């Protein structure tokens, strides 16, 4: 499959482009608003075509799909424009800034006959797949999940993740992982309560702490932020044991990872060889495009994820619990 890359965003050049290059697929074009930046990126990865302007690249009839790592607030617009040209789209998370827009973008891509997948790379790592398997098959009823992803953004940083017009904020950037993990192990919550704080007077929350509540009595505690040192983990508590893993989301593709779990007091640690979850994500997406199968991160997964994010942000703004239908 021949991919075009929308923009020279760091996550694309540092993680996804190398993953595509390492796979059986090809990066055939890179586009940027800055033609020189596109040329430099194309030279760096020996990509045959560079374009000034995203729509110029969409006209390239040799392309099959695009990867969209634009700022969050531009994901929906440019995903639809790619679909207008018959291009399948692997789009960075969050897919859009609301559940309603997520539904709209999926409708648009379905009408255009193209495959759309939100890029939650951690879901494809053997660590996550094994954790899910252990919780489903070896542990008892899940009663609580704790999940967090935080890092310290430099003081005075001029960062698009602090721009409200581009759907900035810690929830969209890293909190979305914590929410996704809670949903992976507990399913869809019935209500959400969250506290948010803008510690930089930026117009977006730079810290979030929340609780996802379930009518069964189970709950998940989630956290995200730009104000404290790097941490990324989840812990699952069940009626007969627990499972924990750290780091879990943006793991080193060249490093080992591990998880530990306990069943009825018997503790086990499993270690995983280095794995490029970006490459595994790309290969899954391409296989789904070629086979016509529904991606693992499908419409329902992305819409439900967006519904919880909507509720977290609404609760943080209102200062009270938000019910989910």
C-alpha cells in the first residue's frame, strides 16, 4: 500500500513514517504547507514525492491511503478532504473534538467508500493484547481501574497542545489514552465526574482527574496532565487479583516491556520483546483496507471514546457529574 503523509508533524516523522518504511508498505509522498519542509522530510526518508499543500498530494493518483497527524482541531476537515479523493485514512487520536463530529466523519468516509481508523497504537502492542487477554480469561470480575498519562511540558512553551482553537488540552493529548484503557477493561461508563484545571491560563485544561462510574458499582480513576513528571500506567483490580503495567502507552519500540498480575495471591510477571506498535497498527490498517474487514478501532470504538471525552470535559467545566445515555 502506498501512503501519503499529511504534514511533517513530529509523531509522523519520528514514529509512523519509520514504521511504514519498516513494513511491507511504502511512504510514497509527504505534504506540508511549507514546500521546503516537505522536500527535506522526503529526502530524509528517500520518499519519491514531496508536495506543497495537502490537496496537491491528494491529487496523486498513485496513493492508496494517507496518515493524518495534523493538530486535533484539523483532523475532521482534512480526513474528509482525503476521502473526497478516494483515499483511506489512518488518523491520529483524537479523531475529532466531539462525538457528534466523529459520527459525521465516519458517515462521510462510509459514503465515500473509504476505510477510516483512529490511530491508537498502544492497542496493537503485545503488552496491551496480553493484558486484555489476562483480564478477560484469567482474572475475576473487574471492580476498579486506575489509568494515568502525564508529562511535564516546559514552562513558557508555545505548543499547539495549548491552543483551544486546535482542540488542545491534556485530555485530548494524553488523557485519551487513560480513558481508552479504562474502557478497554471496564466497558462504557454510566456517568463521569471530572475535575479540570488550566494551570497556564491557556484556555485549555492542563490537568484532569476524573472518575468513570458504572451502575454495577465498578469505577475507573483517570488522570492526565502537562504539569507533573512523565508517568503512564494502568492497574486493574478484580475480585480475585490484580494486573498492573508501566509504561503502557508511548513505550520505547526498542525496549522490553512487562506486566505483573496476581490471581488468588499467586504473582506472575511477563516480559515482552521489543515491538513497534506503530508498525503493527499500520499493518492492521492496511490489512483491513485490502480485505474490506472492519478495523479493530472501528466506528463504535471511536464514537464511544469521544462520548466519554465529551462527558469528561463537560463535567470539568460544570463541576458536576455527567450522565451518559
